[in-house]
């Protein structure tokens, strides 16, 4: 586990603690689980920790090509391809966060195939699957929340939590053919730091707001941009609610930390 996450308090509201923009817990202390437990308690008490400074970042838009799963059973073909090509440990180092490591496992691939039902478009979902590590690279962490158990098939803040896991929610943007999509990825972090971070699910959501004809999309000027197109996170995250605090929006809840 990379040591990356830090915490801050604001002078104006000392009881309100923010998590810095680096994801995941710092395990460098002599008591490595203390920071994990503290963040988990904060995430539970606030119904999700929204990351600071979400309004003032530019994010790369990754151009994604159509997949080449051409059989009559594309989901089965995609699963076999992913098990052969995606299972390994990755280091994310391009996006808006500090470097961190994660593992794509065989069980995760099964979940990615199943989660295609929640995506807006199967063709886009399978195309994203082929470049999922690149999508994570250009994604931004927006929220940390507890892992609530299901009761009668529903997850709720009133349910017990899995104290061994924290959930990190990321959003990225892609261009597929002539349409823009948000990609929501959830990454598990384990209290036992011997277990690697694991992307659990991803979901494709079409973005109606991003069009070439308006100022939502621009050409990147910085040399590290992947494909030359960028958008502001204020556009990417517009109207996106917290996971377990309905009616509260990420952009409204995100504080400015200098």
C-alpha cells in the first residue's frame, strides 16, 4: 500500500476535518491502523467525506476506441480477454492524485462484467474495460465513504458497516465516438494494509453537458495531457450527489483548502 493520504483541519471550523487530495491511508506510523480507523469513523459520521477543491481542477478526457469483441457472446469474450490481459498490479501516476497502487483481480473482472447492466451503453462499457487502467489514471477522487452492508437488498447509512474496508469513489471523463461519458469507479481500501487496493466496479454514464460547441471542453496546453482535450471538474461533477447523503451535491459539499 502506498502511503499517500493526509488530513487537515480548518481554522474556521476545527471540528470539520478534511482529507487532502491524495487517496488512501498513510501507513507509515507505528500504529498503521489508527489513521484508517479515524478516517472510517469520519466517513461514517459525515455520510461520506467529500474531497476538497473539486471545482478548480482540469481533467483529461480520454479518447476510447470501440472494442473488438465481435462474437455472439461479447460479455464472455470480454471476460476471457480481461482475465488474460488485465490481471496484475498497477501504479496510477498520471491523473489528479498522487501515485498509488492497485490490483485488478480475477474476481474484480467478474464484477466488471456484471456491472455492465448499470452502465448506459454496453458497447461503451466493454470498450472502457479494455483501457480501465488508463481511465483510472485520468480520474479524480471525489468521495470516501464507509462500506455499508445490505439489508433486504439495500445499502443504507442505517445499516452496519464493514470495518475492514473503505470505499474510494473516482470519476473520469472519456470521449467515445462523438459522445462524452462519465466513468465512475469505486476502489476498495483494506484496513489490513497487506491487502492491495482493488477497483471494485465501474459504471458508464453519458454526459449531456459536454459538447464540442461550448466551453465545457477545451484543448489542453500542458504537455502531460493524453489526448489533448480537457474539461473542468465543475462540469464533470455537476448534479452528482453524495453516495449516501441524497440531496447533497459533491460540488456544494467540497470545501476550498489552500
